[in-house]
C-alpha cells in the first residue's frame, strides 16, 4: 500500500489507475490526512447476474401487478368524485 497526495494522483491519474489495476492499494492524502482509498476492482464475470436469472419466478407475480394496477385506477376514480 502506498500513499500519494491528491495533487500527484490528479497529475498522474492514468498511472495511478494502472497501479490499482495491477493490484496495488493507494491511499490518497490531502494536507497530510488520508481522504480516499483506491483499490483494485473485484473481477466481474457475470456469475452474479446469472445467479439472479436462475431465481425461481413467482407464478402469481403478473396477477399481483394487475391487481395493484386495478386498485390504483379504482382509487383514482374515487378521488375525482
């Protein structure tokens, strides 16, 4: 882990990102105080999204939505009276 000033991080932004991309954690300081931590991003391969797609579908969902819409339209008419 290294510490660099905000000024140095701004002046050398591309190389600072390169360092993070290659696994380095960088503390950015301002006035000698740590203000941010730049860390490598977790790799993403779509596995989390695929797990969401594999969740079981609620067979009553479409009817629940239709019932909610009908209730809203009924209330809307009552408010206009």
